[in-house]
């Protein structure tokens, strides 16, 4: 009898332990979702490329690791603070209504505390382990994204241009971490990512234009039912990106293989934007998105494949 009771108690304890572990895992997944992990991953790729190009073969693995971890924390914290600020509007959009805050799975206080503490810790890690330049650029990125871009989204269509600035600063963080300074090479990387974002943003804004209108976000697509203005903007930025993509070769950062590849990639992205402009619909917008997702990793790969050493 005693052994049977002991076995039952052991099973109950095991079940309780499994339930606690499961609950902790679900809570961790909710907090992770606040950081916008896919966006953070893209940020880290550009940071790593900026770091490796700046270090030019003298990269210290510990510094690179600290740069990636610190930037991931700052970017993740910024994502959480962005969702905290936009929680009421996210509730009105189909694609965001199931997020942790609008669905009530996490409280605003939890999100604010998490985002603020993670962002602060990431900035301190960059400052004390990497260098002041990298920490300063990361902090600037956070401020522009959370406290400038996010509040402007319901106020002006210029929010896209403002938001593209912090979106293009991650390779500059990497360069600053690898060199301790900011040079023209870093800003050539910034310009490529800055311009690349616009056709990408516009395609997303077109696909989700009804959601944005419902949430009260001032996007170009909301007041452009035919899509002529949206498509024209996408083409304009993709056109400027063609010569901008060649700048790393012009400033001595990359060689002739990069130059040729960047030119072809620029024309490919421009072609996708032109096709979107000529026939603005969701299918063309998704094709433009696919072109965007191909362009950026491909051009970053070319930079690493054909760098010019110091």
C-alpha cells in the first residue's frame, strides 16, 4: 500500500514538474516573439558582414560574438518596445492581432520591462566589451526606431523614410565594432540597405493596405487605390539602388566580381519593381518581396566573396 502511494505521489510530482516546464517554455516563446526574431536575424546578418569587412581578417571571435549578442539584445528590445507602443493598433490588424500583447497573453507592463531591460543590457554589453562607437550607433538605432519612427507611423507617410534609417544602421554597427570608427565604407553599406528597404516596404504596405488603414497608419498605399504612386516610388528607389550598389567597389571595399554581380542584382531588383509598377496587385507585390529577399543576402555574399584587403 505504501509503495503504491509513493508511486502515485512520484507520478503527480513528475506531472507537476512537466507542467511547470511546459508553462515556462510557453512564456519564453511569448517573450521571444516580442523581439521579432526574424527581423533580428536579418539585422545580425548585416552586422556580421559589416564587422567582417571592417576587420579585414583581423576579427577577434570574442568581439564578434559580443557584437552579435549585444546587437541582438538591442534590436530585440526595440522590437518589444515597438509592440508595446503599438499594442492597441496591432489589435485592429488581422496579421498582428494574435501577437502576445493584443491577444492578452502578456501584459503591457511585462513587455515594457522586458524590452527596456534587454535593450539596456545589450547597449552596456556593446559599450564595455566592444567599443563606444558600436554602442552609440546601436543606441541611435534604438532611439530612431522606437521613439521617432514608431510614433510617426499614424501621423505621416514619411514614416517609411524615417524607419529606413534605423533599418540601415546595423552594418554600420558591425563596421564600428570591427574598426572602432566610422568611415565612408560603412556609409556605402548603409546606403545600400537604406535604399533596398523601400521597394520591400512598399510591397508589404500594398499587400496589407487594408490592415494599415484599419489601424490608422499613414502609408502611401492607403491613399493610393490604383497603386500608381506606390509602384512609382518602388521603381524610383530601385533605380537609385543600381548605382548605389556599386559604391563599395568605388570606395575600395570590394573588387570587380562584386561590381559585376551588384550591377546584375540591381537590374534584377529594378525589373521586379518595374513589373510591380506596370501591374500593381498582390501577386506582383509578393514577387517584388521575393526579389528583395534575394537581393540583400546575395549582395552581402558578394561583399564577403570579393573584398579588397587593406
